[in-house]
C-alpha cells in the first residue's frame, strides 16, 4: 500500500472515527495529554479475564493523534493484556502505516501511551520505561 493510501486511511479515521465514544461500562479508563501541542485523550477499556473485550476513546487533537487513536482502538479487541503491555512504537507505526517523523511522533503515540497506562494501572503494575517514553 502506498504511503498516500495510508495517509488517506489516517485522515478518514480522523474524520469518521468508529471508536470515538464514552464507554459507561468501562473496566478502566485513563486520560492523557500531549503537553507539547495540547492534544488530549481518554481511553476506555472493558476488560474480562485477561483480554480486552471492548475499547473506545474520546479526545481532541490533530489528525495524527485522533486518527491514530481510532486505528489503534480498532486493533485492541481480543488482545491479551500482556500483548498490549509489550506493544512498542513500531507496532503502532505498522497499524497507522506512516512514520509521522520526530516532531509529530508524540501525537501518533499518545493513544498507545494511554492504552498501555490503563492496562498497567488495571494490573496494579508500575508503568514501564518504554511506555513513559512514548
């Protein structure tokens, strides 16, 4: 898939997000901000056993942060918590299909950082260094 097609998918996810909604029955929610640009997100996870059964988000920000959030949330259902804990920046970049570059990387990774924080908090674990550096 050409990079333009990936960019179009990101824009479409921003303009018509499928997963942007508050979740009343969330098991865990976390709010996070990108202090460098003002983007913000709240992620909602419904966890049963060791698996994500449902996920959604609310927030405001640029095409990259909100489009990435919608695309990431789409991939979470059915994932084990351990899979989410081990996700890295490269995993998110594969999902969104573009490298936003160093200036916009924090926009792209805001949702992943929030999702991982939610999982770590749910499991009463300290947030790992990789997540803090997203």
